[in-house]
C-alpha cells in the first residue's frame, strides 16, 4: 500500500525530544507557524515563552497553550522585534520568568505582494526591518545570553523558499528571507564558540488563517499544487522540523537551511 502524500497526516504525538528545556518563540500568537511551534515545543516536553506584538492575541494564545499542556509552564511577553529595547527585555524577561533559555525560534516576519515598480521605500523598509532586522536583533540578544551561560543553546530561524526562488510581487520578502539565510550561516560560525547551534527552516507554503487573509485563494491553490506533494504544509509539519533542529538529534548540524517540502525554482 502506497501512502498518499497529497493528504495531510494527523499531527504526531510528542516524543520527549525537548524535555525540561525552555524555548522562546517569537510571533507566536494566532494560528500560524509560530503558535504551532510553541505547541510542538510543549508537546516535546519544553516549557515555553511565547512572544508577539499583539497583546490580546498573545494572551489568548498563552491561555490556550496552558490549557492544552497544564503540566508545562507557559509565559507570554509582548515584544515588537523592530524595537531593540523590547527585544532585550524579551530575553531578560524570559530568563527571569522560567529560569533559563535553551531554545530560541525566530519566527517573526512580514510579507506582502507588491511589484518592485510599485514598492515604496516605506513598504520595503518595513518588510526588511521586521523580517531580517528583527531576526538579527533576536539572534544578537540570544547570543549575548548564551555567551554568559555554560549550557549552550539552539537558535532556529524561519526563512522561506523565496530566499532561493523567484515569485512575482515578493522582492522585498524574498530579499529579507535570503538575508535570514545568510545571517543563519554566518552567525552559526560565530556562535560555535558559545556552544550554540543556529539553523533555519525554509517552508514552501504552510496554509493557515492569517496567510489566507493576505493572499488570494487562487494563488494559494496554485502554489500548493506546484509543491512536490501537491499540497501546502500543515503548520505543525513545519513546527515538527523546527523541533527536530532544536533537539539533540541534530547535534552536529549548524549553519544549515532545511527546506520543508519542495524548493524548486
């Protein structure tokens, strides 16, 4: 019997990959990859600090996760990754709230769909600032923290296949995600001396409610049908790959970008 990969599987149970570790996940509010990653971290045995700029959605996410995993600790800290001071406060607050930090997932990003000829400086700068500069700010603060402790740590960045391939109207987002890939590779070389591994995931397309609000169904259907499995990823499938990269199963992997499904140009 052949498995039909065009049918999304049910989410798998946790296997204790991250037992007793503490993870910080940015842009974790709502229904996307960030909240799925926070849930996967909890399922794998970690305690979690969720962060986002939207206070109400963040608290709703924290409450939902705490209800699903009452045996784990879940804290929430509001943070706008475009603000260096708030990013610094996130890491200080996370360490104070849960005692330590072992894993950082840089998920915050901002997209859009505008051809280069129509892009304003403001649109370009905002996408670059949130998606690339925000990842840099969080990586910098994470490394400052890990430099001062003995237990080391792991950083996983959320990139995109658009860092490799072209798509109409996505120059600003693609440039930012290509920058995230380069940041991942270079910072990983530097982070080794602190006992830190840094990798990234590169999702093709993961369908969730927020994405459906900013992109047409027609485009989503076309992009999904072009994928190797003929469907979009479920957010939990991306989150499971992030959890793997955060675990000891990838102890010799650093500076890599792992594609989730197809990376065809």
